C-alpha cells in the first residue's frame, strides 16, 4: 500500500502539479509589501475627497457640482476592496513563503512598507461613509485601536532592533526577495 502511494507521488501528473504549485509560489515571492502603496494612495485620495466635500461649499462649488455624489462612495469602496485584496495576497504569501516575510522584516526599506496596510485602514476609517463608523461610536474606537496597535508593535520591533542590534542593511536580499525593480 505504501509502495503504491509513493509511485503516485512520482507520476507525471503529480510532477506537473508540483511544478505548477512552485510557479505560483514563485509569483508570491515577487509580491512584496511595497504593493501596499497602491492601497495607501487610494485611501489617501478617499480622505482627500471627503475633506474637500466637507470644506466650504462656495470655495469648491464648481467642482463638486460637476461630479456625482456617489463618486466618493465608489472611490471609498474601491480603496477598501484594493486593501482587502492586497492584504489577502500578502497573508497567503506569509503563509506560503514565511522566509520571504522574515527577510522583508529585516530589510531596511521593505520593513517600512509593512506600516502601509495599517495606515491605509486608519485613513479609510477616518473617511468612512457609514454612519456606523462615526468617531463618536464605539465601533469606531474599537477599529481605531485594532489598526493602531499593530503600528505601535511594529514601531517597537523596528526601533527596538535598531537600538539593540544597530541598523542592518541586507543588500544581498534585495533581488531575491523583492524582485527586480
């Protein structure tokens, strides 16, 4: 029985599946935390849009009447969906290629992008269109703490490492873990 199982692992079909899986994992290697700048910029645009719409209506009267009122909701939803998709892809990368995540955590540039998903979530929370997520509501405070605590933990980790071990610049990992940029 055990012999038959080992034969199935070395069949041409199993090798094709393993090759396809390795190709997909190599695509995850090229996906790095730097892609969170996409969601950060979209979330900043949503906050800017909300800030401009709440400003003095006489100052931007001509612009605000040209654009539909639902444009902010579409932009906010698009920013949220991009953040969720990027976080899901990064979580898959961390689960499948944890060595890449560890290298990114120790990299002097790559670690800075690990703040971006949490900052993006805070920007989205700040400009949320839902009445459920107003600053005076308890849900707002719970979400704010849920997004702010990882930033604080990452700050302590990064700066604590710098203070205890000194700054390390791992230039040998740039191409291997962050792709050819």
